C-alpha cells in the first residue's frame, strides 16, 4: 500500500514536530515537508505535490484561506485539510468553499485527525465532530425559535392557503366571505404564532414547509 504523503503547515514548531512524530510513526503516512507560513507552503506544494496538506488557518502574512486557494489552483491533486482553533461553522464553510476537503479543530483527537486524512485522501470531505455538533445544535435552536404550525386554527390555515396563491387580503375576504379587518387580524395572529416578522417571511415559511 502506497504511503499518503503529507505536508504540515503551522506557525508553531511544537505542533509541527508533534504531528510529524505521530504521523511518521504510522506506516500509512509519510511527512515530506513542513513550514511555518502560507507563502512557503504554496511553493513547497508546487514542488513536492503531496497527497495531503494539513493547513493551519491563522497565519501571517499569508493565512490559511489564501494559501488554500492558491494550493488548490496550482496543485489540484493535493487535498487540503484545515486545522484551526476556531470551532465556528463559518470558518469550515469558508475553507471548503476555497477548495479544502476537510476541517478539524485543534481540540480534535489524534484518531480523528487520522480519520480525516484517510477520508480526504479517499476523495471524501470530512468535517470534525466538534463542528458538526455545533451545526446540529444551531439547527435545533433555529427549529425551537420557529413557531409551531400546530398552534394554527383551521381558519388561519385557510388564510395561509390563499396567501400561497398570491391573493391579497381583500381578495381573501371576498373569497371567504369575511370582513377585510378579520383577514388582517388572522394574518397578524398567523405571524405571531409562527414567530415570523412579515408576509415575505411567511411566504418563505410556506414554501420551505410545503404548505
């Protein structure tokens, strides 16, 4: 089995030395280069064409974002795994957009880093458990913040169906044979129960939920 060649990019020598020792102790991997900055990383990757680049995100003067963009341009066969102290999903999303195939935080375990390297070298994207858990929690919180459709009355659901058809409050009033004021009250209550700000948000809610 061919060894996976790796370049380490991190501005802390102790971190580079630690990962170099760990990875070179595993027969599946070989560390073929290392550097403390993104600018040198680009040149080293151009020359050595590694399978994997472990890329620190926060470096100067060329940070991990810019280095990743250049590396994926000049050596598309070299797959970048971002390694960052930041747990915010936005950082992971940005690195993936720039061409990285993986994202692990510096809280990740040795086993998870090795798993990331194996997955990415096989052509699959990898996001560490810490960031995935934060994303899952964020989605749950957003769901909790959204109103419950079960709180809507039958009449309010009727109103929503007419709004979905693009009808105005006046047209809905004529269709349902109720006053315009009653329709407006229903619309206000619908927004309040669903915790939505305006009609545009309601239309989006209708489309997302397939009402």
